[in-house]
């Protein structure tokens, strides 16, 4: 179960408590807990949306045929053994030529996989 799912479940369980039946000395603690878990749910949701946006399939670069680009990108992901939701497209200049690479984090290091030239021949 994901962190988001756990947080939502925790919120639902907390909301199931009848606040009116709690001893007066616990209502303030309950209110703070409810507010904190609602904040956690909202922040986890925002983080998930940000992750989705950063891992969306990149547009086809200028000069590339859509099908050729999709094939090239899929091939790079297969060689790297990463899912389509992982990796950021970057460019590197080598010997005065620009190339596309997928980059992603593995622990503390950044790993790259060649995709293709920026200007296909």
C-alpha cells in the first residue's frame, strides 16, 4: 500500500471517531491530529502530481518522426531496464554534437542511458 493510501486510510479512521464522545481533554488533541493528517494527505497528493508531471512522456523533438522517436525512447528505456514513469530527458554535448539521454537517480548516484542525437540524420 502506498504512503498516500495509508494516509487516506488513517484520515478515514480518524474521521470515524465520534468527536462528541471524546473526553474534553482529548478533543484538542483529536482536532490537531485531524488537521495534521489532512495536511499530510494534501502534501502527498501534491507530491504525486508533481511526480506524474515530471515523468510524462516528452514531446517528440523537432526533426524527429513521432514513431522513430517513440521507438528510440522505448529502446533506451528497455536497455536501461527502467519503466516509462522513470527518467528525465536531458541533452549532453560530446565532441560538439548534442545527444539525448535519459537520466534517473539510483540511490545517491545519477545514471544515464543514451537515447539518440538531437539532430537525427
